[in-house]
């Protein structure tokens, strides 16, 4: 048995999410507002880490919730709502990255909030981590974001992405190695 705090939260939310979707389908708009409030922060964080731009992340998150609302009738209650909605968010982020690739380079910096000088080092470290994260291929970036920024367990990441838990672990290992090489000058360990 694992001690991940995210596991009980997500398991208890599954039933709540399914109930909220049912209420939405009967025209209860407050239920959809509850869904948005429940998932908006995590989705925005994921989009920000995937896209590296606050405005794009906000747009992707908003568009995702519009599409979730428009397609609630296609949601299968035997699935996890988070996984279903995450796939919509992921597609939005990938579409934005594809569109950006042809028009502009990916920003390596997030706008830093104004703060005192003692926060400068922490902000620089955050920018370097974000740049290293954005340099990862999407399949590695998303496992890092879901595991470390969204707080999902290995099993939850696998379910969300539709890949085996073993693949999640393998991708995380590779992603961490690449991040270590970029951020700390590690050399990849080869057997």
C-alpha cells in the first residue's frame, strides 16, 4: 500500500465528479461550476508547465472547460473524469505547441512576479527548471508534470495517459536523467 496523499483525494473525487457530471446533464449549472473550481488549479498548472506561457495556459484551460462542457454527454461514467478531461487539456496544449512551432520559439522563461532581492535566486532556479522541462519531449514532460506538479501516483498517471505503470516509471526515469543532465551537468548512467 502506498502513502501518496493524492491517491485518497482522487479516488474520493471520482465519485463526486461522476455525480456532478450527472447533475450537469440535467441542467444544473452550479454543478459545472463546482467541476471547474475543483480542477481549474491543477489543469492550469499542467498547462503552464506544458506550454511555459501564462496566457497560453489560461487559454488552454478555458478552452478545455468549454470543450468538457460541450462533450459531457460523451463522458463514460465508468472512466475517471479527471483522466477524460485531462486528455482534452492535453490535446489543447499539443495543438498550441504545434501552432507555436511554426510561428514562434517556445519561451524559456515564465514571467517572474516582482519580489525582493532574496527571491531572485529562487526565481532564477524556477526559470531554469521550467526551461529544462520545456526542452523535454512532450511524452516525458507530461509524466513529470502529472507526477510532480499535479501530485498523481504512478498508477494515476498511467490511467490518465492510457499507458502501463511500467511505462510511466520508465519515462519518469528518462525525464529525470535528462533534467539532471541539463540542470546539474549529470552524465547519463549507461549500463
